[in-house]
């Protein structure tokens, strides 16, 4: 025993010493199993992300940091730094989307100071180089009613807050910028002349007071120790008889306090007096500012002329002369309602100005230009507010179009068809020879706007809240064309592809239906989605409001689906008019989301025009007020992949596939249960109630999806204080109601389908939801959820099936678990966070396994998904070289074996 202990002890101590030295290896290899990631070469291969900040509200140049930047604060409650040379986002902070994140002040000095919120306010300091938070303190005003009229600015490292009491006084408070300490009590300055038309040009508070015709211009330095009011008659500066009332407008981000009177005269406040600038505004909507120039302050103004286009001029206040080097007149540059956000000028050795001017437009595009008007970069910030989108197929190449047109020509003899075939094949041979010689580009290039073999290359048409329409390449994210429509109100805009590019020689045809910005009546825009040019109806203003719109299922002789509009007078309009006779058995529904009332209409052609007849009416939620929170209809591109599903006993459970179903999610107050959420599946043709589900003490979310016989919607359970997703599935039973091949009719049967219901706990907060869709709907169906965390989750429908947990031994059903799993590998955008996801759009590709996905929000993200894996496509790492070598070796071995076998048989024959 002693010998064993003596031999074992040194070996054991050596083992412990070895393990101690190998600790970091053990930790490293243990972390490998916890990592869930993609390969580095897969990043950005099939996806892209574009980051935006929204319409810019405040902007200042950062001249302190080593890397020059532009610090911006936007109406989307975003604080960001843009690279001065490229315009790319250096860093970004996204605040709360509600009023709690509203940015009231942006000041750039050694540190960046922001004031956000709406009583309480948050005062923060940021590092300009990295965007790191340096300090933060809160502020609460006692008078909450007047908090919306607060004014903020920074002066001498003090935060100044001005709160006016119109017709009485001004309350001025100064705080320590770093700590929030108050320097003394709030000062109340008497200002009985103040009104809601006053403006602040820090530190001066300026108003126009008095009766019409005898107005007085008054201003007060609210931070001065001595109260000194500058008062001058307004008639000294403008003609009161031709005046519009003395409207005041502050200069945009000016280095000298000043303002504009009646959109014409420019006044500066210097040496306790008003100083009139010798140059008036060129246009009443011109944007003006004062910057430091080589010989003193320079008045810079910009505007957009209807004929001359973008205009930029500068005027030296000291020398009363124009500055020739700061000038631009460009008719090709379109910046509607140009506004100067920030301007910075430096002086060259030749006493010339070198300026950087940041200009914003009404279309939410921001441009950085030089003093001569040369654009350095532009950012389309309208894409931060996409309200509608549509995937559009690209046209085929000229060669493929010639082949298709060859088969379309049914007239002529056999010899004419044979000659056309020879001509098309000769053309193809010429193209092949040119490509081999390098004289021509291949037709299927990704850079050419032609359809690829798998139809993965498309154009995405995006409609933004600002009324700007974009055509974007889905593979690269490049903007191909853009169009600004200031008259389009995008509150409830709808996009229809009335003719795809699959019908040469006819071009694609896309129509946008919305409201006019001024009148609220119907507004229709038709364009070619490939080029962005207006076609057909072009811009069409209607005289009435639109209740509902739809497309005819039957196309006319030019492969164009007619647009059908139902207006508030219950009159039907069809565009083009020549397709009026094609309207047959068309049904529409109109829902009032505020009252919960839904009405159905039958549209029929009477030989002259189309009439709309009201056929049914339903009050959702029963009697009393109700609100429709969400609606879901079936996609126009969806197909039914199977009439039923096989059960374990080899029987078939047939689906209730009604293409006319609409899901309404209704929220209604209840005296006992506070709020009740009701989901109703309604037949839009007959008005029949097909299925319903109710949830007490719940609040509905505006998210609902519908595909085939499946429904899903989300609500927040107030009872359990959690988010739940409920699903419904409709089945006919084990006996099929209709014979195979018979078209479905809402009037053919009065039987009610069986409704399966289920609810699950969702450990996340989604803001968008949709189904994946493929060419023939043969792949598995997945639900895509955009979360508040910026992730996009792909969840199989097998997890959400309403029949989960049912008995019967159906091996295709998963056991019921109340909480849904959200694994990390289900995140489509991995670490590419998409801020404020508002919508998820899917479209089929030519590959049955693939669905194209576009995520919209503050950012744009595009990718492709394969719900059933890429069963019809080889993997990216497929070894083509190895399979080629193996096939070549097999061919050589086959012929070698055949040769030697014949030699052997010949020798045996001679024996």
C-alpha cells in the first residue's frame, strides 16, 4: 500500500499542475458549444441593411472632434452623427417613439447637449466622437399646462429655460449644464405684450403687439441682468397696408440673432437695436441664415424656383454686396421647399469662401453641398417612414421576349412560323458569339434590369410618408428611380400591380390609390415600376372620397387588370372605362374602424355602367361602440397547396379554404371585464359569420395575418399581464363538401366549418407580422415577427397550429406547450438590428423553396428565407470540382473497361 501511494502521488500532483496550466483552453473550448452564428463569408451575401435617421429637425457641425461630423436630431427622436465626407451614420441613439423621446434642444460644443421629453424632461450630455453618454439629469415643471411652449438654449455653460405666460410674464430659469443645479430662483419678467406669435432668437424674445395698423415690434434679452426692451414701430420696416399682419420667422441656425418679417425683410438684433439687412428674401418661402464670412456675417438664402430650379445666393452684410463664389442656379437639382439646416464657411488664402451647406427638402432628402452648389452626398431619409411596398417582377431579356412572342403569334402558315424560328435561333447564335468574344454582356447579368432564371431579381416599389416614391433594386438596395408627389396623402394608401412584366411587349403597370393632401378626395397615380414614368391615368384627382378599391380578376386584351373604385356616394368607377363590361360577380366590403360596422356590396354591369348594391350589413362586437383594431385578408399571390391534411389513421381532414374570408379583430369596452377582444372571420361575399373567438380582459394589437384556412392575431392579456398570440383554423371535416376541381362559392353551402382555437404565450413584443409565401405554396408556412428589440423572428406554423394538444394520435402535431420558443438561430437579421420595425413584406421567387423578405422601419432590411430549406438548389459549398473529377474518372473508367473487355473477348475467341 505504501509503495502504491508513493508511486501515485507524484503522478496525481503532475496531473493537477497540467490541468491548472490548461484552464484557459478548457474555458475556450467550452464556449464554442454556446456560440450560435453564421459564417463570416455569409454576411451580406443574400441580405443588406440600410440605416436611416428620419427627417432632420436640428443639425450642427462638429468642429471639435478629430473626425469631422454633422450632429443631427430628427423628428423620429433620433440623435446621430453623420460622417462629413460620406454622409454615413457614425453612431446613432434611438430614443422613445412617443413624446417622451421628443428632442427639444440640440447644442454642440465640447460635448453634445440634448433635452428630450415633455415634462418630465431629460437633459443629457454626449461625447461627440463616440456618442457615449456623459451625464444625465431630469427636470419636472410645476405648470404642466404651459410646458408645450417651453424654449431651451445653452449659454455660458448654463441651460436656459424660458416658459412664457402669454399676456402676463416670462419665466426664465438657468440650470447648471452638468449637474442641473438651479442658479437662484426663477425670474419672472413682465411681458404683457407677449402672445402666441412670438419667436425666440436666443437670447432675445421677440413679439409683434398692438392693434392692426399700429403694431409695435418688441424684443427682450431674457438673460440680461437689467431689463431692457427694444421697441420700434413695425411701420419702420414694412408697409403695414400691404402687410399680412407682421408674421415673424426666426433665421435658421443663425450665428447672429435675427428674424424675418412677413417673409420678406431680414432684421438682425445687434447692439440693443434692430438692424435691417440691405437684402430682402428672393422668395417668400426662402430659407435664410447668417454665417460667419471672410469679411463679417453673410446672409445666405436658398429656395426652389418653378423654372430655374434650385437657387442659392449669399449677401455680405458688412460690405452690402453679393458674394459671387456662394451661388448656385441648377434647374436639374430638385429640392422641394429647400431649407438650410446648418452652414459652415472657412476662408481660403485668396480670401474666398469654402462652405459646407446642409440642405433639407420637403421630400425628407438631406443634401450636403459646397458653396458653388456641387453636391457632396445625399441621404433619402424619407425611407425611414415607408408606409407601403410592392415587389415587381422584372421583364425578360429581348431574346427571351422574342421567343415568347414567337409562340404568341398564332396567325400565319407553317412556313412563316418556321422562318420566325430560324430567325430567333440565328439571333441567339449571334449573341452567344458576341459573349464569347467579349463584345456583349450576358443578358442575365445582375446589373441589367432583366429577370434572372430563378426570378430572384426584382424591383421594390416603396411609398413613403412624405409622398416620395422609390424604385429599388432588391439585390443591392440601390435606388433606381425616385418620384416626389406632394399631393399624395399616404394615410391609407394601397398599391396594386395591375400588369406584370411577364406580358411583352406590354410594360409593367402599377397603380397607387390614396387621398389628396388638400381635399381628402381620391387620388390615383399610375406609373411604370421599372422606369418610374407615369403611364395610363397618370395623376388622377377624383371629386369624391373613396370607400373601397379593388382589381378585376379578369384581364383585358392588353393583359391589364382594371381598377374598380367605390366612392362615398356608392357610385362605381372603372379604369380604364373600356373594361366596364368585364365587371361580373364582384363583391366589396366597407368597414368603419371607429364603429365596427361592416357592409357588403355586389357590383354588377347593367349594360351601360356598373352599379353597387348593398347586400348585407354586420355590426361587429354586438350592440354598442366597438373598434376594429386589425384586419387580415388573403394574399393575392397565395395558392392552396393541398385540400387537407393526412391524419394518423390514414384519413384526410379537409380544410375550409374560402378565398373570401376576412379576419376582423375588434376591441370593445365591457362593464365587467373592462375590455373584450373578439376575432371574427367573416365571409366578405355573403356576410356570413364563419368563426369567432373572444378574450376577456385583453387589449388587441394591430397585428393579424391570414393564409389559406389559418388565422393568427395578437393581444395583451391584462389578467395575466403578458402578450399572447391566438390562432384559428377552419376545417370541413373528414368528408369533402365539394367535388375536386369545382370552384368555391360562398352561396353554395350553408354548412358551418369546424373551428379549432388555441393561444400561446409569446415572450416578446412584436410590431409587425406576416406569412411567408412561395410560388406554389408547396413549402412549409412560417410566420415572420418583427420585434421591438430590432430582431425579425422566423417561426414555423407547426408551433402555432390550433390543433396542437389534441388527441387522436396525429403524429404531425407537436405536444402543446403554452410558451413559444424563440431560439437565437430563428433570427433572420442576426446582429443587424432593424430599429422600430413597422412592416414585413414577403414575395415569392422563382424557386419554390425561397421567399423574399423586406423589413421596413427606421431601417430597411432585405433577405431571403427558405422555410423548408433549399431543396431545389445546391448548397453554396457544393464541390463542383470534385464532382467533375469523379464524373470524368467514371467516364474514362467506363470506356477503358469496355475497351479492355472487348480485347479480352477477342483473345478468348482466337483460342
